[in-house]
C-alpha cells in the first residue's frame, strides 16, 4: 500500500465517518474515532455490497457511499451494544 492510497483511505474514512455521525446522531466519536469507524465501515460496506459500488469501477463518490453505508450500520450496532450494557 502506498502513502497515496493510505491517505485516500483516511480521507474516505473521515468523510464516511462524519456523514454516518450526522445521520446517526448521538454516536459521534470525534475526528479520529470517526475516521476509524469510516474505515471499518468501508471494509464492512465493501463486503456487504459485494463490490457493487467500488472505487476501481465507479469512482470515489461510490466509495464514500459504500463506506458511509457500512459506517451507519456499524454505528447502529455500536449503539445497540451500548444500550444493552
């Protein structure tokens, strides 16, 4: 992985984490936490959507959408776990 691709992952993660935090209000984790949630959401969203909206095929906007969907689901699950404890 090059430095450039790592920066793109961080940028996509930051945007996706921020968007997910705005959509699922009350579960923001700050900038670093949102980046981590966004990156994990990108991985989860890519697996969940099976590559239908991937960076290589359709561009960065679809990568952000995929990461945001994954981050929203991840934040929702984190919220369920927090409520259960």
